[in-house]
């Protein structure tokens, strides 16, 4: 039986790190304001706990659709989200 692994996330380019950190911090703040756990949120949007954790820490690039699922969950428009960055 062979297992298929997801490809390793691409390393964040140094010039993108501040933005990725800011996005991750904003997502984490939203989660904490709603008193949601990391695992609970990962399950809600359909990604692994590890991926969600890395997203909040600004350690990985993520799909735009993942960000949109998070914003939909919190009922925040993309425009409002980026205004807060």
C-alpha cells in the first residue's frame, strides 16, 4: 500500500515574510476572539492542524481559496481583512 504525501510547502521568500506574518497574526487574532481552538478551525475549513498552525505563524504560502474559507467562516470580506493589515 502506498501513501501519498502532500508536497512540502514552499519556503517563504524573505521579502514576503513580513506580509505572511501579518496575515497569520490577523487570522490568529480572529480565531482567539471567537475562542476557537486550532484543531477546531483546521477542521472547519478542511485543512490539517499542522497546515493551519503554520498558516497562523506565517511559515507557509497558502492557497487563496483557504484564506477565503477562513474569511467566510468569520463572515469578513476580503476587503475588510486586507484593510486591517
